[in-house]
C-alpha cells in the first residue's frame, strides 16, 4: 500500500513539474512573438504533414512493442503482439514523466513479471532493449565526432558545452550498460558484494542464506538469457536494425513539421541528425521528459533552419513528439492496466541457452552416462543373465537396431 501511495505521489509531482515547465516555455516563446502572430503561423501548417508527423511518433511507440515481441518469441515466451504493444505504451508514459527516463524500464519489468515472466528474464529483456536503444545514440555520437564536426560547428555554436556533456554521458553510459548486462560474472560479483555489505550493515536480518541462494539462482537464470542473446548475433543485428528504424521514425516527425510550413533547403537526413542531437543532449539529463532542455536545444539548433517559423515549429514539434505522445501513452496506460488485470495470460518459460558451451558438453556427457541407451541396456542384461553379448545380439539384434533407430529419431 505504501509503494502504491509513493508511486502516485511521485507521478503527481512529476506532472506538476512538467506543467510548470510548460508554462515557462510558453512564456519564453511568447516573449519574442505575439500570440496572434504565432497562432496565424500555426494555422498555415499543412494538416497532411502534421498527420504524418503524428504517425511517425505512433510508429516509434509501436516499433518498441514489435521489438519486445520478437525478443519474447525468440525465448519461447508465448505472448501476443497486443500485450507487447501495451507494455511499450506503459513504459513510455513513465519515461516521459521521470528523470533520465528511469521509470519506463522499471514499469516494463513489472508488467512482464505480472504477466508471468521471471524477474531475471524480464530484467534481461528490458535491459537488452534499453542497451540497443542507447546504442543507436552511441553510434550517432561517434558519427558526429568523426565525420559530422562540420554540422556541429554550423548548428551548435551557442550550446557546445551541452553537446560535449551529452556525448560524454551517452558514450560512457552505453559502454557501462553493455558491460553490466553481458558480463554476467562481473555483475554477479558486484551483486554479492552489495548483498554482503547489506548483511554487515544489518539491513538483511532474516533468512540470509535463503535469500543469498535465491539471488544466486536468479543470476543463473539471468546468465542463460544473456547467453542466448550473445550467441544469437543475427537476432541482435535484426533488433538493432529495427531500433534504428524506430529512432529515425521519431526523428522524421520534425522533418514533416518543417515541410508543413512549405519550407525547403534542408534535407531529411540533416534534420533527423539534428533532432538526434537533441536526444543525445537531453536523454541522460535529470529532467522529466527532456522538458525545458529540449526546447532550449531546439531553439539553438533549428534557428537557422525554421527561420521566422522557429517558435511555431517548436510548439508543433514538441507538441507532437512529447506532449501528444504523453497523452496517447497515458490513455494506453489506462487500457493496459485494465487489460493486464483481467487478461492473465502467461508468457511461459525460457529455454536454456549455451552461454558456456563447455558446460553444455559436460551436461550432455553426463546425460549419456545416466541414460546409456539400448546398447548399454544390452550389456547390463548380459551381465545379469550370464549370456554372452553375441548370443543376445543374435536373439535380439534386429529389435535392438530398430529400437536404436527409434531412439535416435526421438532425439
């Protein structure tokens, strides 16, 4: 009960903060331009282009549902695409109202757990998705630093300190996240040290050994799922490609807003890369939904592109990519809560992976020893009855061969 109360309270605080920043943003925008002029320019925007911009944001949200669905199916987790879409909407709602988008992954793990997925598997699924999500920005950051310096100097003169901070945080966070997710030995050691520290501090008082054993068992399950993704690079490549598509759908919404005013002179790729720069800068800053920071960076980056339509472009672009997204995700969050409450379908169990191939070979050899097969049973029968192997082979040879073939077919 206390956890639910705390969650509701934090959500209210985040929404109030967002409302406060929205008011400040409107005040700063109207400071340079009258409300009547701003409304007149917004009316000139082509509705068709704006609908396409909204479709890009919807595609961005739905694409994450597809990625979750593919990961679940690859692990033999039998779940509908509809539920995976709801998990995506639910997660993005909390991403938009929490600092550094930390609330989204947590609520998605909770949704998966509520659907019957084990905590280790749910954590690995969402961590892997988050890693791929950040990996796209990591690749774009490296691209800016290597071949995109001209674009940076042309469009980011007044906000270069923010750009440097954004690149640094994105690169460091992505590398650390990848290390913690896939280096399971390191993660396990860190978890054991934290657990031992909590015991020394008397934070763990009851059932210490039982909790330790449960934690180690959970890490074994986590290792299996991490090993699955590490040994299925083709799947990871497909997921990364889909994540690139997902990201560029979001970036493309700004280009459609640009074209809605009848503007030209700047290509789709340039606008998408500049929009990605806004995400690189704002994603890891401790501000709910990039509110405030996103507007500042948009003004600085797109000033020379939107020209006199900068304020109206800012309001429409941010209105679609953030505020409309927040409303859509909020509605779908209510639907998700109702659906998950009344439709309790289970995902199923994950299959074991070959994270450590040498261990799998040892287990297979042990299985062979424990289940010797038909020829092993014949040897045991000869020992018990006193007949020789040749006599038993003559008597039961044909049936032995048939049984062996059936056994191999079943294998």
